[in-house]
C-alpha cells in the first residue's frame, strides 16, 4: 500500500489538507487531517507531500497522438509519456490519423496499440464520414467509444461532413455523444481566396483568424446547436474560440445538459497579439482570435458556460511548422503543460484552483460518463498528480519537452507550479517511467 499525506486535496470542489491511501490500483481511503499512526507502519511506501497539491489526474478528452500513419510527428508511447509528465492520466484521441479511425477495424488497431504502448489511460473517438453512418448507428460499442467526431470544417480530407442530409441523420440516429469541430467550410474558402488575392502565396500568419473567422465559427456553431435542439442530439462543441459563440450556451448542471462546450488551453492563453511573436507555432484550427475573445473564454470557464477544458494537443515537427503559412500545418503540443498553465491562470485570478480541477478532472468524467475516475474518492482508480508551488517561478523551455516534436509554444512562459509525481492506476509513472504499462482502457457509462 502507498500513503501520501500532508497534501492539499481538492475534494469535490473543497480544499482540505489530508491524505490518500492507495491499495494496488485503487484509492482505499481519502480523508482530511492526519492519517492514523498505524497506516505509517503498515504501508510499504509513505510520501510526505509537505503541503503540495495532490489532485485527481487530468482527463484530457481532446488529443491527437498521431498514431497510426503520422508517427514521424508523435506516437502513443511518446505522447502518453509527455502527458503523464504534465499530470494527464487519461486521454481521448481523435480519429484524423492515417488511415482515419472510421471503421471498427481501425478502432481495434488503436486499442491494440494503446494496450501495448500507452502509459496513460486511453480511449478513441470514431470519426464520421458520408459513408459510415450505418456503422455509427448500429455497430459501435459506445461503452468503449466516447462518441462520434464530426468535422464541419476543412483540413480533414474525407472526414469532412458537409452534406446536410448526412449530418441530419448523424444527429438524429447516432445513440451517443456527437463532438463537432465547428467552422463553416465555404466561409473559410472565401476567406482564403481573399487572402490569396491580396498576398499571393505569401499570406502572413496574422491572417489566420481572418480566414478562419469569427463569423465562420459562429454560423457553423449556431446551425449545429439549432439542429441538436431540434433533434434532441447529445452535442458537444469542441474548442470554442469566440465570445459570440458563447451566447449559444448557458451555465448549468452537466446532468441536465444536452449541449455542452469545450475550451482549449491554447485559446485560453494566447491571443491574436501573439502571432507576430509566435508565428506558425500558434497556428491552430479554429484560429486563436482576439484578446476580447480570449478573455471571454476565461470568464466562461469561471461562470460555467464552458463545461470542460482540454488541449487539442496536436504535435508537428518544427520543420513542418517553419514552412510558409499556406503549407504550415495547424496544431501545437500542449498536454505536458496544460495543468500548470491553467493553475497559472488561476494564480492571475481568472478562476479558482477548484474550478481548474472541476473543468479538467471532475467535469470530463461526468460529461463522458467515465467510470471510476476524475475524483479523489474511495474506490476510484488511483490516478493522481502531485504539484508543488514554486514561489519564485520558473521558465518553461523546449528542453523540458517530452513530446517527440521537441518544442512547446509555451517556451519562455513563467509558471509557478511544477508537476513532481504522477500515478496511473496506483503505479508511479513520473518522474521515472514504469517498466510495464499501468494504463487501462477507459469505459463509459451510458
């Protein structure tokens, strides 16, 4: 048994100093105060947290670990190691790989790869296409699959779903959560054409939020929300980027919500003022937009309009990102530093530490029905992260990065928290990598 004591715990949104007792892969006891003396005698590992935070592991429900087919950028093994270094103990991976995860065979392949290589708990979306709706409706086991990913905007090849009849059938018939990347494809194409007419092949990255505009996001999200309301769809809108889109959502209890919203760490940290400094390193889809949009997203996290926070972790090589804007791919790696970034925003006063844990741990577990994770509770899986405060702060750099891409857009950022230990299903996985994988496949209560 392991005992971690003298720790600051977030227990269902309340902060208390206490301890957690781990027996094999589960939490056997969690309580405020000091442990009984006999526990110190019977446990084979006792860790004095010395007042550090002991938190439930982050559940990142939006990552791109690039396997299969794009392993020159990243792998399940490497990105899961980077994730646990940042306190992420569970993740849900997206389907736009090669081949795309749009068949049962592709799902089985990813489960097999993760079972062998992943250090963090795992699951995988299945992607929608114009031709696989029957499978999505009748054949997918949604106790193993969190939902269906639908791309309403471009850059995903055959996974773009822009036929209104197909989309309506997906929203009406699929018996699971529908997660959408929401941008209007025709508006994006028109924006790109305007930029090309003005700049030719040398479009500056500062045009990115004008090409993938506020209007393109709002109109697409408005239509998706209206269709979901009409058909009773369980809709989850990924990576909101604009203040205007927030008008389509409302705070409330997740148990009663049919339409929910996500914000990503990059959109909460950066704004369009950072393009000149950062260039393509912060080129993501949907685009990072104005300071006003960024600040509205931060307030929406605090108010409950935003239901969960994830990363859209999407590594590319620096060589790929260093190309001209039109050829540089969209996406950036964020999972390793997502928790400390959110804690930095809490330190700045945008929201509380309790709200950070609610949006990154508690709410993802409730929203997706993830069994036995996301909280410090007796009987739950022992997915834990210890975070120490660094009063003088320290500066993140590319040298800290564990992702195989070797860089972070957060390089140069001063933070005041550091992940020191991570446990997955009771096994130490950081700072020392385990000899065998402790990860488990996530399961979903429907």
